[in-house]
C-alpha cells in the first residue's frame, strides 16, 4: 500500500529556476508526494533578499507614500527568471498588476506579504501540471487571529478529497471570510502540518537547507553522530535549547495524530534525513542520550528565602514580576530555602534594578544574587532518568576535565538532564558529555 506524503518545500528549494527544477525532479521521483506546500523564493546567496522581504518593502514604501517601483520590479524579476528557466507560459504581468492595484486599494500588509507564496504555488502547479488550490480555501483563522483548527481540518479534508494532487501556498489562510491572515515567519511549515493532518497523511516532509540533526554541535565536536530517529518529545526539548530545525507548533500539530515528520536536506536529497516519530524503533541501538546541546550567556538570578518551602504563592509573585514585563524565564530550579531563575532577555538588563526591588518588596528575600555568563547544557534522550549509573557517568566525565558544575536539574518526564557551567567551560563540557553519554553509552 502506498504512503500518502505531504511535502513542504522551503524558500531555498525555490530560490531560482535551477533549484525549482531540482524540486520538480524530487516531486516527480515519488508518486506518493501528492500535496505540495510551498514557501516563497528564498535567498540565492548569503547577501540576497527573500521575496517576502521585497513585498514588505513595497508595502512599507507605499504606506509612506514613497516610490516602491524598484522593489516591485525586483520581485517581478525573481519570478520572471524562474518562469523563463522552466520554459512555461505564465501571465506574470497580470499578476504583478494585480498586486500593484491591491496596494492602491488598501489591501492589508498580510495580503501583500502572502503574494510570494501565492505566485510560487501557481507557477509550480503549472510546471507540474497539477491543480493549484489557494490556501484561503483550506486554512481558517478566528477573528482574534487564532487558528480555527476544526474548520481548517473540515474544509481542507473536504476540498482535497477528490483531488489526486495539488500545489498549495503556505504561510497564510482566510480570516473573516474575505481577508488574508499570515502565520509568523516560517509559517509555511505550519501550513504543511495542517494539510498533512487534514488528509491523514502517512508522512509529512520538510525540505529545506537545514542539515540533519546532529548529536552535538559540529563546530564543537568533530564529526558528531547524526540522529536519524528522534521522538516528538525529544525534538521539542531540542527546540527549547536552540536547535531550530522546525517550529514547535509543527511538532505539536503532528504529534497529536502521530504523523511522522521527515526532515530532509534539499542540497543532499539522497540523504535519508531525520525521522521524527511518536515512539522510537524497537531495534534502535540507542540506550541513553540522543543529543548534547546547550547555550551560553544565561543570567542566573538566585533567590534565598528562609521558610520558602512553607510559603504559599511565592512562585506566582516572582514569576508575575517577570511576566508583566514580557520576560520569559527559560529555566527554573529550586531547593528548600532557595531557587534560581535562568533567562536570556535584554529587557531584564534594562529593568534590572526595578525588577530586583519589586522582588524584594514581594517576598522579602534574605539574599538575591545575579550571575552572568552561565552556560546551560542539556543531555536529551527518552527515558534517561531510568538508567542506572547515569549520574555517575555524567559527574565522572565532568570531573575528569576539572569543570565546576553550578547546577543540575532533571526534567520530570525523564527526557533531559540540564547542567549549568561557567561560560568558559561550555565547549569542554559539551565534548566531555558527548564522549561519555553518546560515544561510550554502552558503558553505562
């Protein structure tokens, strides 16, 4: 039985005619790739401009009553090159005139920004000889701009039921019946996940320039192992620690129904990529960790308060002080009489004195101490907390490198163990933990 695949192609896969041809070959190489979701063309080189950014420039210049012709002409030239390279007939002039007229009639910023995906999907549909289906027929938002999942799944599944194959623009949908609303940047990935759920796909593919998920940063560890299989939960942990291969919303959407996500590299299509699943294969030879990841330059706010363990509502008071200023507290650990908050936010530096004074007034702590330049390193893997001897392995590896550990915290779901170090020990700690927890995992 064939597997139904929804394939989402990022901007790098559609940046110019050469990349679009490669993308077309990939699509045609597997007849199961029925529904194709596309971004707008991305950068062709490091210093290039994304097509969506050109549209934002057009909109901004128009609202300032400035001449936007150059930006619109550059936008047109990007698609003209793709159409010419593909050798297809396409009335680009009419599409560009329509965008210009929509600007003059006061169409929203979201509408103008969405035209990059809209045009790319129409051109690709023509080249593939597939049906073009506008995202406004499939994806719906509530008036408060939240996603209307129920209506989206109902409309998309009904619209696509009799369609053998189609090309669909990502990034936007329908709001208030006649208007267009966009997701945040990168929202085409969300579009792909929504379509995959609507058609009950067997696989949701994400094609981009993103390389495979490595078990450690290749800039720190030489030739780290590639993680070929990872669970949704593990990937969410990796995302929280800065591994930005996919948006967390995508993971949640697919995890709810168990559709596997396949992360593929458009520049290396023969590579199998990384498979994200609900449960790891039983024959997978991974006993402990999947990845060792981390970030530098956290601030640690350590608060000491006698009788802390008997106080009610202290967390609400302290976290509320940060929340009302829009400051995210990324990690938190506690003891009997003290706790520490870890954050990376420039707003804290601007409001530091004000925040500390408010904490003093709210809970009257014995001491508040702020440590800068703390590095956090996470060991991530399913069921690590149930493995005997794991902490001995961790501390032996760190001690052998004469590295001081400032804190250690194990997640309640046994998915991660987070350690805190001085910034200057960050890379040595990563290398030591990689050797102990991944290379030498058979010794645990």
